[in-house]
């Protein structure tokens, strides 16, 4: 910012003094924005267009990129692994979002009324949000190990339930990864729900009580409708999170990332492998365009839902 | 009088009716289940390799040997330093630039203001995953691979932070800024000395979010670093754990080392962090 500070002094001082106040302020504004404009142009917009362009090429890091039209997209849509990955990604979304929202709402709803040890209990739920998935992925992985190592199987066998394969099973692995993913985000959602609950004016509740509504009716007719902006925000926030899931999957399946048999592989992991394991940059770029399109649709749906309300 | 006191009594007894006690107990149990993975992680990090199969939560003979072993070769110290340096630098940059841009968009009138605002806001729609391939290309051409700058540059400013700060600067009364202008302060000083102190809660919310986001970041640091000296803590933990294969007590120690700092910070700053998350979540 040295340059912005120095701006008034550089050049003919008289010229600066002759400018009127509003012109000076416009110059200040653009001086403040100069570095950020370069940043957003060079590190956000240019790479976005470049990703679209690369998706139409066969660039592989070795040879210069050649334009090949929509061949990457044709290859992708004809690839059964892509459709498997697409399905996995939506499973993460379709199970993860509603489960995490319902659970966090129920907890927030009751936690909001708790006064005894409120801060302590809230902290218990919030702590996992502060962990890094790279570390916790390994902790959960250890939890899922077979007897005698794994905690969960140890617990199951102690109460007489058969051992479960968890991460080793094509059917259970995706859910086994979803649980830590939901677990890690729950604290954030609870905090946001509680903030939303507190933002509802008390007069609504008082009026409802005068009308003789019970707890359940108040919840259905007042709390949930008035909480809609918070809920929409969390739906979008967590949907985007589950659509972009990567850290947990990568760390819980390192020996065969996305395995067994691609049963857990989400789109972002496929992008990572295509780009940085097989160096098919053009093909990977096409996959990122698909991810971009899905996220765009989710965001536009949010705008639509919120607009309808007004 | 008697009417009021019986009502009060009724209200009090309603507060401790069985439903409430059950709800409270269930919440507590749920909360304890939430931290079970953390408890087992710490517990196992204090066990010897022979005791790992003993699944009791409290180790029979707790030992810090694993920590000495894991921290001994200095790798974790290096990764810890890298992560801290990167998260702090990126946080300072975000607090500075996001505030500056948010302030400019909130308090200055000039042609193109709305366009700039929309342009920055629209970058929220672009997922990082789409940009990593061009960033990787850019980094390899400019020699930024395997450098701190290479890890940091994509996050130096964010649309989320800019939007958050703009919202808060809009609430700063113009009178204060005009008064400073009359006193002859220049625009930069007005922003830094007058406007910034008025949005401290927003700044701390932004700082907490940026720091936490960068401290736990995994995807881009994994891509841009190949030499172990430059790993961030999450990437380091991941590669260390993969190497340790089945030495779970060492893996848990690595995970604990990566988790302890944020937990300590949280315990110290719980009120501010929770408030910051609420603020950022509701306004952002």
C-alpha cells in the first residue's frame, strides 16, 4: 500500500490539489482496488477461462495442448467409471445433507433451551469442526479396523454383533466415510442453527402461547418457517461441501484411493487422479467443468428458493 | 400474590420436568459420543505399540514415548511451522485486502463500483477444484511449485471475506468518516484508523475463518508441494500416516499433534470463536 499512500505526492502536486474532492475520492477508490483487481483477474477469472479451454484440449504436461473439440467430454460420458463416480458424489450429497441437517437441527433445538453446562455441551459438539480431516480420517480408519484393533468392531463383538467389514466392503465403505464427514461438520451447523433460532423474536412465541399452541405446533408453525433463510443457507453450504468431498475419502482409502472398486470415489478424487496421477490435464479439466456446472445449479436453486420467499 | 407465586412455582417445576432431564442427559451423551474419536486418539497416542490392542480409554501405563519419537526427527516441527506461517500470512492478507475492498465498495461512489462488486461476488461460484489445474500450470511456469508462496497465493483474498466486510462497513456511519476528512486525514488513514476499529467483531470473525480454513486446508497444498520440507501439517500427517502403515499409536500421535493446537486455541477463545462463526454464517 506504499504506492497508494505515496499517490498524492507523486507527479505534479498542483495537479492533485486542483482536483475536486469527489474526483480525488474516485482516484483513491481505484488505488485501493488496483492490487485486488489484478488478483481477481489473474488468479480467479483467467484460470476459470483457462480451465474451460483446457477441457477442449489433450494437454498432458509433456506436449503443448492441442484443440480436440469435445472429445474429452465424449470420453467422459462414455466412461462407466465416471458414472459410478457421479453416482457416488450424489450419494454423498443425498444422504449427507439431509442427515446432517436433521441431526444438527434437533441438537440445536434442544441445546438452545439447555442452561445447565450450556457452554460445555456446546463445546463437545463444536470441537470436531476444528479438526483437520487429514488427521481425523486416520482416526476413523483405525476405528473401522477389524478385531482386535478396531474400536467399533471391538464394541460390536462385545455386545454379540458380528464384525463388520466397513471400509473393506463395497456396500459399506461409502457410508463409513460419510459418518466422519457428517461428524466433522455437525458443530458448525448446530452453531448456525442456534444463531438462527435466537434471531426469531420472542413475541412470536408469546403470541403462540397465548393462542394455546403446544410445543409441537409452535415448532411446526413458527420455528421452522421463520428459520427458512438459515436452513436454505445450510442446505446449500452443506450440499456444496458434500459435492466437493475429498479429504476424508483420500485419507481413509490411501492404499487404493476411492476404493474398494471405486465404491467411494467422488468427483474431486477422480479429478485429482486424472490430473496428478495420470497427468491427463485436458481430461481432468473437462471433469472440473462438470463439477462447476453441478455447483452452479445448486447455487442458482438457492437464489431461486430465496427469491420466491420475498 | 399467592397466585403469582404458585405460577412461578409451576414454571419452575416445568423447568425440571422429566422431559427436560432426559433431553439434557441425551444431549450430554451425544456430546460425549462426538468427542469419542478425539479421546481415543489421545488415549492411543499415550500407549506403547503393545498396548494398542487394549481398547480401554485410560492407558494402563501412559507414556510420552510416541511424542518423543514422532517429534524427534523434526519433521512435525517443520510442518507445524509451515502451517502456522502460511495460515498467519494468508489471514493477515485477507484481513487487509478483504477489508480494504469491502470498505471501498461500501463507502466510495464511483462508476464501475457495482460491476466490480458483482465480479468479485461471482467468483464465489467458481470451485477451487476447477482452478487447481490452471494454478498448477501457472505455478510450474513461474517456479512457484514447492514454495510457501505457491501454497499461499490462491487464498490471499476471498470473495466471502470481501462480502462479509462490505456488509459490516455499510453499518459504519458516514459522519465519522466525514469528520475525519474535515480534519484533513487522507483516505487510507481514515480507513485504517477510523473505520477498521469500528468493525473489529467482523475482522475477528474473518480472521478465525481464514486461519482455520488455511490451517486445515488439504487439497491445494497436497498438489503444489512435493518436497517434504514444504508440507503443511495436514499433508504431512497424511503422508506420515501412510508410511507408518499399521503403527496406529504413531499415527494417533501424529493426528493428536495436528489437533492439539486448534483445540488449545479454541479453549482459550471459545466465546469469540463461536460468536465469529455465528456472525460469518449469518451475514455471509
